[in-house]
C-alpha cells in the first residue's frame, strides 16, 4: 500500500511552528524553514522511490521489481516537477499527459520554488522561504504523488 502523505515533513513543520510561536525570532524561523526544505526534499524523494518500487513489482516478477527498484537511481535522481513528468513519460506519453494535465502552472511554480530553495540551502548561501510556502509545496507534492499512483496503479486506489 502506498501512502503519499508527507508525514515526517508535516510533523517537523508542526514542531518547528510550535517552537517558533513560543520563541519568536526571525532568524530562527528562517533557519527552521530552510531545514524544513531539506526534510521535504528527502521525504518526497523517498516517496517517489516507494512508488516506483510498487509499480515495478506490480508489473513484473518480484525479483525483477526489486532489481529495478535498487537501480532506479539512474532513472530518477531529482524531484522537480519536470523530472517527475519525465519519470511518468518512461511509462508512456499518455501517462505523462495524464500526470501533467492534473497539475496547474501555479502549483508547479509553488512546488518548484521550494525544491529550488532546498538546492540553494544545500549548495549555496541559503534562501528566504516561509513555512506557508513549504506547507503549500507539501500539499502539492502529495497531490502529485497520489496522481502518479492513481494513473500507474489504478487498481490499487
């Protein structure tokens, strides 16, 4: 069974929000939000791997599914929306179209802003990102993960 919920990101977000509410400090809020982008990115990446594993096992021998899952790093190593769309296209152009049709340009922009913020946190000077922006990206990520799941594994809703 696949759970698209980003429960770790959500619980870290709540803990950070509670701490910041009790200890207001713009600098701590900024660092906390930057940390949250890292948690978000890692959890989405993990969920994509979990989903791929389910798909590989559903449409192949369990051993082949395991082999593909363990070697999927060459298939997907990033989580920008365009890269998730590219993953969908590996299953057919109709899958890519169905995936893309369910995500608005506004959602793509909001989601990608947090993904790019994580990149700047990890490889640059950091970035200003708000907890509200991250919450929106979490909602969009869960929508995209569920969409991929429902398109590729419709019998497992």
